[in-house]
C-alpha cells in the first residue's frame, strides 16, 4: 500500500464555538504559566523522555474512557492472549462527544427550585400523583412517621436529587396533615417559628433545602419554638437539608433514597399497569439505563417517556438516548447561573474531576483550586483570587458531583502506590462535562487554557497525561480551536515535555475518532518545523500500528530528508526519535507487517538502513514490563514464530545478521546479545529461545567467529566469571 501524499491539515482557524477573546498563544511555559519554577530550573528538569517510558506513562495514566488498556496488556502484542501494542479503540459513540440529537424529556419536578422563593399550598392532585408512584424503604418511612407524629418537627438530611422533598411530602400525606404548605426556602433558622402565624389553615408544612449559616446553625431551641406553634394548630413540619449542614444539638435523620429500578417499576405500574410495565422493564434500553447511576427524578422521567413509548408517541431511539440526555441535562444544571447554581469553586472541582476522573482525589482537589484561581481572575481581573484553605467536606463534594471515592493502586516510576481516588459514577460524565464547558461556556476558555498549559508543565506524568487527554476530548468537539489554542503551541514549544503532551493529545484525539489526525501528522512530518516533525515522529510510533505501511513510509521520508539536509551533521536527536518510532512499531500489534516492510526496504539507501537497524536493535533491548531481567520481547516473538510458524522465524534472524554485520550497529547489537545471555543465565525459557536463535545467525565464517568470540570472552556481571550459560550456548553454533 502506498503512502498517501501528505496533505496540509485544516489550518486552525477560529472555532465555531469560540466567540470570546482567547488568551494569546504565547509559548507554553512562559512566566505566566510556570510560576512554580524559575526559568533555569524548569529548563534543567526538561529532559527528553525516551519513547518507551513515555508510552508506559500514557498507558498507566490515561482515563478509563480512552480505553488505552492496562499496563500489563501493553507489552507489544507479542506475548499472546489479549495483549495489544497499539493505542486503539475508545468505546463511546459520537453522541457522547458531540451531543445527543434530540430533546426528549423534561426532568421531573420538584427540582431544587421547586420550593424556591414563595410559599404556597401543594395541590391535592399533586400529592395523589406523587403517592401513586412513591416507593421507599417502608421500615424507614414507618420510623420517620413515628418521629414526626411524636415530635411534630422532623429534620431530614439527604443529598440533592435523592427524593428528599418527595419523601417529606409523602410523610405529611400519610400522616393526614393536610393541606400541605411549602415555606420559602430562604427562611432562617431563627425565624422558623415565625412561619406558623397568620390565617392559613395548613396542617402540614415543608421547608426544603434549608441552608443554615455556620454562624447561625439550626438549634434545638429553634425547633422547640416551632413545635409549640405547631401544637397550637395541630400541625406538623418536615425540614430537608444537605448532609453536613450547620446543626447545633439537633440530630437529623438520614434519608436513604430508593433504587432507581424500584422507582421506575413503581411509576410504570402506576401509569401502564402490571402487564405493560413488565414488558417495558424487559427492554434492553431499560436494562442499560438501570446499569447507570441515575437519580430518582430521572427514573420517574424515564417512566413517563416509556409510557409515551408504549402509547406509540415516541420512538425506540428516543428511549435509547434517554440516559445520555439526562446526563447532559444534569451537566447543564451544574453550570447554569441562577439562584440554585453551584459556587464557582464547585464548578472548578467538577471540571478538574472530569480531567482527572479516576485519579487521586487529593491531586484533583489541589488542581481544581488552581483552576478556581484562574476562573476568578477571568470573572474579576481587578480582584485578588482567594482560595479557602479548608473548604467543602470530601463526601459532600463527591455527592454533589455524583462521584465516588475508592482505594486503588496508582502506577508511579517507583512502582504501584495505594491512593484514595475519585471518579464519576457514570463514566460518560467527564466527556459530556468537558464538551459542555468548552462549547457551551466559551467565556471559560481563557482560564481553562491557562490551566491546561500549567498542567503540561507539571513534573508529574499523571498530570501531563491528563492534560493531554482533556485536550483530546476538546479536539473531538472542536478541532480547529483545540489545535490553534493548545496543541500547536505545545507542539512548537522549545520544551520536550510540552511537545510530548502534544504527542499524547493527538494520539488520544485519534483514539476517540477525531478526524484528520493522520493528515496533521503527515503534514508536520513533511514540514519545515523541526519541533513539529519531532511530535509527528513520536506520534507515528503510537498510532502507526493502524496504518504501518503509511507510517513507515513517512518515517523513511523523514530520515532521508535528514540525511540530505545535513549529510555531515545529522540531527542526532531526531534520528534517535525516528529509530525509536520504528522500534515501537516493531513491538506493536502490526509487528508482522512492520517486519516485512523493514526487510523489503532495508537496502533502499544508507538513511533507511540506519533507521531500520537502529530501530531493530532498540526494540531488541525491550523486556517484559521493562524489568532488568525480564524476557526479551523480540526473542520471545522469534521463539514463538519458530515453534508455531510465522514471519519472525526468518525475519528476526535476517535483521540480526544485518545489525551484527553493519559497522554502525555492530557494537550495539553485541551489547544486546550480551544482555540476553545474562538474562538466559537466570531464565531457562530465555536460554532455550536463544539456543534456537543463535544457529540462525551463523551463515558465514565471519559470523561464526564474531558470536564465538562473544560467548567465550564475555564476563559475568560486576566482574564475575563468565556465566555458565555462555558455554552451553557456544555449543549451539554450527561448525564453521
């Protein structure tokens, strides 16, 4: 297959969703974005990371939504099983990135604003409708009724959208405390008793979403005063508030929400009857919905939609999209500006959690405060950003974000380390949220871009990888803006770490099906900017397994240009990058196709020969899990091919003979063989594989002399005598 002509990628113009002024595309890591480092310190720390370690970090730290694969399954596709060597395959449809196609429902009221600013009587018909579909833990409801009947005042604590308001109304309804009146939500704790005066005849009262201040908590004396007024009227009161609200000598009863499946089933039976409800509950779309962590209000809304579906009013596609649409509406609510909107710090945390979904909670919280500072500066450039040292409780913050905390090992350069991590309960949330912020709130872009640039300069691989994965999602949504504002400035940066983040961003963007990434890489590789060529070469090593012939053709073109432009002063850095890219491809899922291509073009010219042999010898250095005495991947590939049949049985010895015979690679190739012998001294399997390979490397007397000399004279480790395995391997060489 011939490599396509390199076409220029679409020039990053102003994106369609970027009407607001953007920060200037200054060099990433400028003084504005690297306050944590002096310039000299940052330059000293900025060293090129070899392609193998960089790929390991990409695998270890990419978010679960990218489906890059576990580290143990990214060893090059050469060890059998389900292992794979290419970066491949997200598992979400385009709707998750670009938005659902239709508006198909309205979330059930009551929502957070249902009891917002005015008091009033709840219609009896509303209470009856709620009662028909209400489901809860009956033991808990019985306990709550007893408490309410005895004390006349009940304080109910539960998270937002857990059905706590509906539960309060149902308690009063079951108690017969009718009519029911809602109180204004801005009622203060000290003014609670004053609500039960006047001419109204309500016997049931609900105060939803009480938010007592820390300096004015809800006290037992406030409840006593209210209870006295209620007793005079034979009335009852239920107060709902968040867990962790400011209370003094008051014990709130915890509200435990019903499961979404129970809410859905109850509402369907009330709307359609038992038989139809059973058929609807058996639909695969319903099963998929219930596998997500949906709220009671969303389950109730889904029941209404299913009722319309049963009546032929909506399509099956609308039923299938409901789960995603409900998630989109939740994300939109988080970022709305109204009387119930979240604090700016909470919004910053949500964005950070979307970027670091499944990462350490402390890291997410730390970097969310950095974003909070940048957002404050965007809102009020003349102000001084303030970040509370001690803020929201972890549990409340995660409950608000519909997220969870869990313990899991985090990969580090020193090995696995246990960490408390946080993630959204619905893995799609991070993608939907980033899309909403980038395209729905363009005024936040300057702060978000500053934040991403700061992340790209962080010393922690996890942080830099998540900066790349975040930008990959933004590119999937709006490629021109992401290229112009973030990826290209990283790609042209003088710092290696910025360029590596650009590599990972393009790689992950391609993984989530962003169009035109191969065209961008082809254009950069053939272009005049050496930094962009560096980025393209690195990316070919990761994405090449999808199109190995085209990738290798581009790499051959790049190395030829390198030799032509400066034959006496070849850019050693780029030459090494090109060789490492070939090595990555050779240890990928397309290894057999790559090997055939390398053999076919080995003798094209000096530049291609150096590229091929340098990449091959580099690949031979790689061991299982990068362990010092791990199984050499290329050797194991050869051994399996020799036993089971495969192109590597002839191709690997062919390239080995070429590498040993070429003066430019002889020394490096002998060093690798020496390492393999030392590994064989510790591993019988490696010894057998090497015993099968060595005879295939001897076709001339010169080759026999070279290998015989190596095995007879090589020392052991740390000056020890030659390993005994060397003498055994010497006997495998054929007679001269």
